[in-house]
C-alpha cells in the first residue's frame, strides 16, 4: 500500500498511507481534487496575483500582499524550516507535490478519480489554468489567511476616533471589530459527563466562504490516526483534531502581536531612507513589482521595507490623498522566519495532553487559546503563540519609528488557566490571554455558555448542539432599557419601567431572572404614537431569542439598525465618518456605522454621548420601524452571505438560507446592524470531540466536503448546519467506501 483514499457518506476524505510523507502527499492530492479552485485562489492571494483573473476588485488585497511581503516571508520561513526541522520541511514539500498532482488530474480528469471528472467551472469562467505549488506555498496560504486575524487595522481606528472625538472615545468604541475572527469553545471534564471522559466542543467563527475555510479529513498511517478540521492548502490538522486518545481545539486569543510604525521616509539618489530611533537616516530596501489586473492595465507597486518591517500604506509622498504618512508593519513571522509549522507533525503524533502541550510550545501564528483532553483524564487550557514584549503604546496605535523605546525586547510566556467546576469556556472574552491583548469580545457568549453548562449535571456528546444553537441575545439589554423609558402620554417625567432578563439554569428552560430598573428623567418627553407604543410593549415582552422564525427578533433588529443609523449620522459623530485614505482592504476597520453597531451597548450606557439625546434617537427609531415594520420573521432578512472569489456567482437575493442567531448569541451569525441583516460571519464548522469513544464525536461544516458546484457533496451538509445538527465522525475504514489505489 502506498496511499488509499476512502469516502464516507458525506464525501469526507479518509486517507491511509505507509508513512507520514506519503500521507501528506495524499492529503495534498485529494484536497486539489475536491478544492482545486479554492486552492488556486488562495495560492494567488498569498502571492498577490489574484487580480490577474479576479479583476480590479482583488487589486487592493494584492497590493497589501505584495507590500506586506507575504510570499517572501513564506519563502524565508520555509528555508528556515529546512535548516531547523528538515523532517517537517520534507513533509510540507510532499503535500505541495500532492497538490500539484491533484491539480493535474483536475486539468486532465480521468475515470479513475470520479471526484475530478467535474473540474471547477470557475477555471473556465476566468480563463485560469491551475499553476504550480512551491514547497513554501502552504506557508504562504497560512500567512495570507491570518495576516488580518489579529486585527492590526484596529490601531488605525483608535487613532482615527481619538483624533476626532478625543481619547476617551477609544474605550467607548472598544468592541469586537468587524474583521476580527472569533470562536466558541468549551471543555467539560469527565466529572461532568455521562461517560466519565471529557468532551470538547465549539465552533470557530470566521467569514463564511464558499468553499468553506475548513476541510473535514481523516489521516491515518502507522504513526498516527487523526480526524480533524484542516485548512485547505495546509498539511495536517492544526486547530481542531482528535487522535483517538487526545483531542484539542482552539479559539482566537484576541492577542495583540502585530505593530504599526509611523515612518519618516525620504528619497535619495540611491533609493529610500527611513529615520531611525537613533536619529539617523537608514537605507530602506526598495524595489518595484507589477500587478496584472484582468481587463485593465497593469499596476506598478513600490515595495519598501525599513528596519521595522514592510511599508504597507503610504510612502515618501504620503497616502493617495497626499496626507503625509507611511506605515510599516512588524509581525512575528517576518521577524523570526518561523510560522510555527514545527508543531504540526508533533500534534498528529500526540497521544496525551502533555504531547499537545509540548507541540504547542513551537506554535507561532496566530495566537490561540487551546483546550485539550485525553483518555487518561489529562486536561489542558493554555495560550499558544508568539507575542512580543514591547511598550503598551504599541498595542494601542501606530507609534513613531523615529523615537526610541518602541522596540521589541523579547517574547511573552504564554499564560495557562484551569477549569472551574469542571468546565472551561472561551469565547474571545477576557480570560487567560488578557495580559496579551487590548480589546476582547463582550462576555455575553462566554457567560451564556457557562450558564447553560451549569444547568445540567452531566453532559453527553449528543447534548452539545443545544449549546451550539442557543440564540439568547444578552446584548439587547441597553436598548430595551431605553425603550422602557419612553412615554405613551405627555407628562412631566418619563415612565419608569422594570424589564427582566432571564438566565437559564438548564439548557432548555429559564427559571431565574434579574431585574434592571431605568431611572426617571425630569425632562418632558414626546408621547409615543399608538403603533410605536404597541411595538415598544411587544419588544419589552420579547424573550430575547434571535430565532429565525421570530417576528419579534426581526422587529428588535430593525429598531436596533435604525438607532445605529441615526447615531452614526448625528453631527456629533460626523467628524469620524470620513475615514483616512488608507488602502481599501483596511477600510472595513475604519467605517463608522459598523463601529457604532458593534459598540452600541457602550454608546447607550455611557454617562454622556457627546451631548446626543439618546432617548430622542431611540424614540425616533421606534417610530420609524412602527410605521414600516418588518414584513416577516428574522430569518427573512438575516440570510447567509458567504464570500466567493467570483461575486457574480452569488445566489439571487432571497435565495440564501435564512439564519437564526446574531453577533452576541452563542449561535454567532454576524450581521452589521445599520448596514445589512445578511450574515457574512458565523460558525465555519461545529464539532464535538468525545474522549470516551471517538466514534461518538460529531462535526459539520456550512456547505460540504466538495468545492465543486454540482457535486453531490457540495451542499449536502448545509441542512444539518442550518438545523444545528451534526454528522457522525467515522474512523473505521471497513465502514467507508474505497475510492482509488494511488
């Protein structure tokens, strides 16, 4: 046997080989068969060449990829890996070789490989021919996937909002930003399960892409047998895996490990120089690259790198609008030539929690909170990744490169944590990684998961979807409190109305409540119209669940969006509405409406909001929606909006599936209130790892195992994903269908 490919009922690939290298080659080959278009898009994005077939819409990304030196950094990291860890380098090379073999099969399909007989139609539509993967390409794909993961553009937002509204606005607008990826994850020890063995469950929240960002896979050879969620284009199973005796999963630690430096650059006869912290000018590396753009002229891009790092925005002449500015990006892999790939093989070979722990000591990028458990009762809850030691100011905003004291002086020791009452919950809130970050997600998801877990004495793997799919929206409280103060009659004071928020002690039924009372105001309030008063009363009686079939959830979301729009349009916030002329790819972090939407809790609770009459704003929003209420339930407008490399491949409006959940629900399907109810972010996978018996584990992805439209496994898991159900994990090869001998 060299390598064998099997499939289960969901088309998920199960691979068996004699050696890890043959297995990596088989993984690359089967991924290219199933995801050829996706792999080639990712390869081009890593190289900054995607505009050559996707057109001008991809140009801003290509500029960033070139200027940030993603491909060059990947090459450096692979060269260092060859010297430091030749076994892993050869294993990665074998994966790239397999991808090239699979791409060839896609271009020239045969009856031997039925999954390749229908090559992705996107190649014909764009005229793209599959290219060649270099050994460093998987590292480039990983780097491109995560370069914006830590959200360094948030530093530009903090600088922008502080400049226009004052430094106090930074904390006021602090929230999980529009481009930040998050996750839910929880570990339940054996003392809290029906089997006496641990369970690990959760769901990574990322932009939902089509094909999906995670690939379900089973990798088996004499050295290891692992099921998990792989990133297409990268060998092994990095984030979520189960070896039979130990399992692990991650959430985003929300750590800050990328710095922006303001550079002073000048041109000389020999090139470009940058002013350093020693007060002298230093030669910067400089060259020019050409980006080909489908249907348009080529574009020249100047690449500059200072002693801090590559310049990603601006230059000696400033930004595109003439503003004098240049920003360099310093990120760990560029500094260390290490992406942490040395952890991948040890993770596959892990047998116990201690093995996972040792493997993660080599982890670099991105920085994660890891939960792991083994069949002997071992438990692990730690941060993994590389975070530089430097001044606190570096984490808040761009810092001047020409001033001393901004340097990196070492690396933080990743923190560790334990369990509380037999469970550990992470949902990007402040936790073990608090010393390493600046902004974290609101605590709502973590608190809700903790409450749900506390409501049952013993948990089984089959119970976990009740947590995955919980739709309670605790963040609705501030807006509902404002609604409670609105009057129905003209009086000298506004009403005082008590509102209750239920906190369940079980996964299914609320039994306790906390009461919040709004204060009276001495001002004379405009009375509500009867329709608005009826809508207010309806929302105050709402159960705060963002269910897809809930008309009340739709009404709440509509009022919330109207409040966001009105706040963002207020003259007091108008100075922040015009974003600086940074590259287009960074603009989502600088847009005012999403920032108001995600910080709405803070804005409504603040003692004062720049003199804005929030009661009047909420009243006007309520009247607006009462006059034009939503025509249907939440799922009518809260629809899945996956990212596709070819936008014109999107379904017609209304054809996307309707969704339950919301940004701060455990079922985190993120819309952008004030802009759209469509959800571009959500659970990119769901999983339950059972340490009692791996065959009792479960998983699901939003679409299916295949990235080829028309394949029977292109969309077959979507009904499960929408209904909160999970597919069985099958690891017995006798229960699988053999596809081919290679």
